[in-house]
C-alpha cells in the first residue's frame, strides 16, 4: 500500500509538523501485527521515516543463536533522512 498526502501547509509548517506526524502514525501502526515503513517527505526535501519489522522478528545474535523469545523493544526515535540534494 502506498499512501500520498498532499497538504496546503507552508514548507516551514510541513517541516515542523512532519516529525510529530511520523511519531503519531508510528505509535498507531506499531500496535498492529504488520511490518511497514513510513516515510514523510516535506516540500523542502526533508525526509522522516519510521520502520517496524512486525511481531515475528527474533534477534539471532552475532553467532546465529536465538536469544530465546526475548524481543528487543522497538526503536521509536525519529530519524531525519538527508534531503535528496544532500546525497552525493
């Protein structure tokens, strides 16, 4: 599924709103048993993203051994991604 949201916000307002939008939608989607990637690109080219691997992912560790049923707490920090113009 690919969802596009076009806003009438100013570019500065989009830059201020995007991190909160990613956080709010990430918290909502993290409660569902799905894997997903959420990306928000603002009019100024800033990208924010959040990903969730789903409930069945187990950390296999360095040597390939499973850590039994211990699952790491999901990392919910916002990660600004470099703008397209910054990528070489």
